């Protein structure tokens, strides 16, 4: 069923009405997903009466969020597109009836193809990539033109974020399609990864087998704790080291951990990807540059820009806490287009949690988020968090903060700025040894 027509009209009328808090304003972007809007509205209700949190209201919101994910509930709302909400498509007078009938048939079919019935959008995107990215790449190798090459690169740039977070779900859940489509599920990354700037299987080995094991700690190759997170020079060193050395550092990490098989697999897949790109250059160097090399460079920079934003704010008292070393974003870019990637703390708390479950899980754990002084931002994504940090514009970041818990709600804008500055400070090696309880050298 989804939203009723009165509810939908109310949403459209109120989306432009932002909420004033004591030291800032909560912006309700018109592009927010329905779950994000429900979460943000609940946080606003909490902020309006911090000493008397309405637990009944929170429970009702959680129940609604769970109903949207439950195929047996009348409110079930599968994600079919990233740009449009399904209810808006169904209610639009501009969509012809026969298109809506075809859409319903497609949704019915795709729900049987995906592993989790909410994930129709993943079939939508895989079909899109196989109908556009692959034919376009083949055409560039057969009939190259710079106009087509630039257009192809722009298209891939638009696809890279959603594809990476589709892969994110894929590597954590070991697939996104129903078991009977296991062969397609296992093989499609080998057709699409290089086109999207990923080397084969490297995302799995780095993210699942390494990053989630080390958790932005001292042995995490993408850890931010040894860098001043508002320093352009430190950021350049961070990105540069990853670009130049990750092919060597990641296998070495596994070898040092006595995980010989993982080290060999990581090195083997990384080098085989480079060999494939080299062979493509032998066929058509200009096409290979736009189809493989530039996407690889763009993706690796983007991954580090994103990770910097995800782990820029690290509490100096408990840097090993998932609540205090990662953040939550309620924004359009991260959650509408990239599978709720904004709920990064929730993801670190449970890496196997399905992406559609993050909003309800966040609200369920909201008292602990508040107790731990976790950071929640809105109306900003990870890339712009990185940009504003490098500009040292802490006031803008403080205005994007959604205060949770009495302590944050009592902060002035200046207090928030001071808190954020403390959280971006570089750790010394002595502090790292003490905070992470490492043996003295």
C-alpha cells in the first residue's frame, strides 16, 4: 500500500518546512527517502522534549519502518529505483497505465530474482549496467571517439557510487540474488568490476577481511587516526599512500598475520586485474584509458575521500568504539542513491545487517547512540564532510549535526565546533599504544 494520498500530500507540503532547534535548523531535503524522513522527524520530536522522550512515538516509527521491509505487510515498499519512490511513480498522472502494469509485472518478477524482496533495485541496476556500460565499452574498443569516451566516463562516474554500495551488500552477504541464480551472482562482478574502477575481489579482501577486522585501528591500512583530518597535506599523504601502495600493503598485512592463503589470493587477483588492463591497452590504448584506467584512478580516490569522511571524527577517549569512531548521515546522496551508506555506525556495529534495516536499527539503539555521544549529521554526504574539513569550515559541519541526547542538545554552536575539532586531532604513537592497549616497543 505505502503512503496514502493525504500522507503523500502532507509530505510534499512539509518537506520544505525545516525545523528550528535551539542552536540550528534541521533541513528536510525533498529528496530524502521515506525511512530517512521518518528517522529525522523522530529525532526532531526527541529534540523538542529532550527530558521526556516519547518512547511510544519512537516505537510507532520503528514499527512503520519494519512494516515497509516486510513482504507480508500491507505497507511493504520494495526499492525499485533510486531516483524515484515507488509510491510517487504509482500515483503520478504522467505515467501511462500500461507502463504501470508493466512495472508491476517487473516488480513481481524481480522480487523472485533477488535474495531479499526489498532489493528489486539491484536487478534494475544490474540490467542497466549490462545494457549500457558493457555495450558502450565494447563500442569504444571497436569505434573509438573522444566524444563517446568522455560520455562513457561521465556515465560510469554516475554509476560508480551505487555500484560500489551494491557490491558492498554483495560482499557482506555473499550475494544479492536468489540462490537459484547463484552462478550469475558469482560471475557478474568479473564482467563489471573493472568497468567501475574496482580490481577483481580487492574490495572484498580489503573491506571485509581487513577493514572490518581492524575497525579504523592502528593496523587498518585505511585508518585515519595517524592523520590530522582537517589538513590538506595529511589528506594528500593518505590518498597518495593508498594509491601507490595498497597493492603491496594489503597482501603484506595478510602475510604478517600468518594468513598466507588470503595474502596470495589478494595479490593474485590484484595483479591479474592489472594484467587484464595491460592487455586491453595492447588492443586499443585510448579506449583502455577511458574504460579501465581512469575509472580505476577515480574509484580509488573516491574510496579514500569517502573513508576519510566516514572516519574523520574519532573520540580521543574511546577511539576503538564503533559509536565514537564512525558517524551516521541522514542525507540524499548516501541513503537514496547508495543503499543507506550513511548509516555507517550501524554498519560497523553489525556488518551483516541488511541495508534496509539500518534506519530501524538506528532508532532501536538510539539511547545507546546518545549515551555514547555518537555523531549524527544531516544534509551532507561523506564527500562534502571531507571537503568542509579540508576547508576547516567547522561551523558548517556543526550546523549539519543533529544533536541526540541531553548533552549534545545543550551544546551551543561554539560547543559543537570545539567538539568536532577535538575529534579530528591526529593521534601520536604513544597515544595509540595507550588507547588501543598495544604492547610497548
